[in-house]
C-alpha cells in the first residue's frame, strides 16, 4: 500500500531523496527498498537508482537521464529549424 505522503513524488523529488540517502552512505538497493515500500509502483527502477546513486557519489550535481538530454536537444533543433529556413530563404522568391 502506498503512503499518501509520497503521492506527489516526481522525478526531481526522487533524485533529491536518492542524493540525500546516498550522502548518508545508504546503498542503492536499500534506497530502492525504502522507496518501494513508501511509493509502490511509482518508484524508479533499481537500475536507475543505482545510476543516480553512483553519479551522486562521484559528486555530479545532476543525474539526468541521457535519453532526456538527447530528446531535449532534438526538440530544440526542430524548434529552431523554421527560423533557420527563414534566415536562408527569401519568401518573396516563392510568391513570384
């Protein structure tokens, strides 16, 4: 059964919890068990918790998922594309 106090946990909240528990030298497996008990199915996978915990131990400030970074980069490239086209093409040419 999921504890109501964790009902609104998001990725940022999970990362903060994992960062604090890692700073207290709690192993990733134990952090995962704690979160599973408190949050049930909303808990990130053990693999994700192990990665974030490792990154935090290595003093990385951000434990971002590489896929997320790549997706954000692609989104920015797509968003900027129309402006690039406008910069290089003169629309008047198409209306003659």
